[in-house]
C-alpha cells in the first residue's frame, strides 16, 4: 500500500483538528448562556460542595470512555465483529451525551415543543423505549458472541438500569404513598433512583471492556 503524502495526511486530519475550534466558535455565537459557564466546574458554578455532581460526571466519563474502547477495538476486529463493536461504541457515547446535556429530560422536549409535565414524561418514555428496542435488537443479533465471562456484567447492568428507570417513573407518577420516605426524603429518592444507575454504568463499562477484548482475542485465534 502506498504511503500517503504529508499533504494527504493533513487534509484527512483537518476535520478533527478543526472540531474543537468550531465548538468554541459556536459558544461565542450564542447569547443565552454566559460564556464562562461553559468552562466553569459544576461545583464552582453552582456554589455547592466540591464533590457535588461527582456521580453524574463519573457516569458521563464512563459512558464515553467505554464507547471509545469499543470503537478503538473495532479498528482491529474482523468484519464480523466490527459492526457489533461499533454499535456498542456509538450507543455508549450516545448515552453519555444524553447524560451530559440532559437530552431526554430537557433538550429534546424543548426542541419538539413538548414542555408540559406529562408531555415531557411521554418524550422520556419514548426515548427510553427506543434505547430498549435498540439494546434488544443488538442482544438478539449478536447473542452468539456474548460469552459467559461478560454475561454477569451485561445483565447486571441492564437490571440496574431497569430498576433505576422503574424508580424514576414511580416517582414521576407518584406511585408511592404521600408519607413514604421516597416522597418525603429527596436525598433518599435520589439515592434509590441514581444509585443503581451508577452501578449499572460501572458494570456496563466492565462489560464493554471484556467484550471488546474477547472479540479481539477470538479474531486473533
């Protein structure tokens, strides 16, 4: 294979090199949010204790890093495994971006003009339903490549996500009694809703790591 020239290398690299500059340019073109809030750490911006938001931030980091692991592994995988790894990679990053910018909670309902309470909940349910359908489709399509080593992490993470969603919707639709701790103690409510989600994201990251490594090992053999 002929080695690319320096000019070709620079031309191919130009979009990625320009991407961060375009992000900064986009920030300066909007007037709704003061520019400093895009660069300030969350605890500083919110004037809260230093470890505030650490679980949410960790979830975003784990989503995106596990996605990059899968995408990186796909570049070395066989054609049969490349698709499944790319799917895992982009799906994980999509969930990380959703967490980062509150896509299903705020941005998407606003973009669709569905800002009412029950309209917003309907959008959330539709988004989570789409995620669920996509996940089931992947499980069915690549079930033969899911080894016994990764199954505990995969199904453990899915159980934690399902539990977190159930608690979230139970709270939204006020299915708990008025005097239950879930209704009267907001700290407890957040622990029950987002605690399992955090565990699920950690298990998902371990699953993606082992699955990616397993696909590369099988291809090498």
